[in-house]
C-alpha cells in the first residue's frame, strides 16, 4: 500500500504505510500527494514482478475497517453505453423510450453543467462496503444464487474524506465492477440486486486528473484462449456527465462525508461481453489502459454455498 512506482521500479514510501494515510496527511499539511511524497522520500525498491507472480498485490486504496469503505456505481454515463443497456431493457412500443434511454438523455442534456451550476443526476447504485473488494490477481466469486456474472470494465475514482469533511480525490484506477446482467434484464428495478457482487480495482493508482479520452482493453480468457475482447472508451470526452457532476451527486449526501472514510466510485462502463459470451468458473478477466500500469486481472470461481438464510426470532 505504501509504495510509489517510479521510473526505476516501485519504491517503498518513507513514513506512511497506506495510501489512505498519505491522503489524510497531505490534506493536514495543505499540500498535494505528489508534493508530500517528494518531502517524505522513498526507500527500498520493491520486487514488483515477484509480488504479482506470488499474487500478493493489494488494491491501491482501502480502509482498515471494511464498514468504512463505500463502494458505489454510476451508469449510463458513457456515450457508448446506452445502446447495450437499452437492448437489455427494450420495450415492445417503439414510440415509448425505455427508462434507460430517458436517463441517458438527461445526461446528454444536463450532465455537463456550466461551472458553478449543478447538473442532472446520474443513475446511481450502492455496490457494498469494503467486504466486497477483491484484490487484483485474486478470485472473484460467482454466487450460486446469481443468474449470471459479467465483467464491467471501467475507471474508478478513489476518495478519502478529510478530518474536516472535505472530499479528497487521490486519483483513478482501472476497475472491474462485475454484475448480474441476466437479473437486471428481467426488470430494471433489479439493478440494485444485480450490483451487489464482488469487485476489483487497481492494482495501481493514477494521480492527477483523468485524461479527456482513454481507450482501454478488456478481455476474457479460458485457459490459454481469449474467448472475448473489446476496446472501451472513457474519459470526459467519451461521457455525457462530467466527473465533477458525478462527484457532486455522490458526495452531496452528508453521511458520505464522514471523516476518515474511503469511497470507491465506479464511473460507468462502455462495453459489455454480455450477449456475446457467458463467463464460466475458471475464466480470467483482464482490464488494461494506457497510463494505468499493470493490468487488472481476476479469476472467477463458482461459489456453491447455500444461499438460504435462516433468521432467528429472539
């Protein structure tokens, strides 16, 4: 966690053990994270390739108490995302736009407001807390009660809430959100249920602003064979909402500005494998993008644990 990647390889950051501590200390000293890193200095080089091969990578930001890490998603934010979503939710009446298209149009019309004004609210859903996070290279569970389990490659905004309640954005990372698109297709009101799945992000943190346009790659492999792959476009030039507008509508809720908390905000997917292939237990997903370092890889494994929950009356 307390590692800085430089030209000669990752180095251990002096004085601080986690990215969360780095964000809080930077704010306390009224400086950016890069300036604080320069002030603290770095120590020994880390054997990064060995850490990857031994599957010891961690996500670039978390909280020691998972209950204080909020995972959230927003959708229909990308110019290429409405077509696939609308196909899932299509109605028989050609003259009656789906709710997905109506939401997408709200973003087109008002998702990038002028400075100092508030834009249209995006689609939003709660993804879970830190207990739903899976580290890079680790196994993501396909719940036995799921109708499906599909990847959602996107960019993630990473945030820490300062001591005084200020929202601090550390930067961005690659993300794979994972959702149950079969369930969602049955009825769009199942969206919240479909999102309560594990997710992964990282392994590296990109500090600073997000480039206006990014072309990433997402793929699914079965054994030594890539069974599906696609490019995805992201960045504000490829979106109908500005990052600032998405952030405002997430953090406007005061309980989401609780000092010390961590927020992981998935900013929306552009393409999906859903409809092209079905992910099976053992398949490996990979997400990559220029300027984001090492690709994000996870293996999906079926979880056959019984879903029945017995409630005890006291």
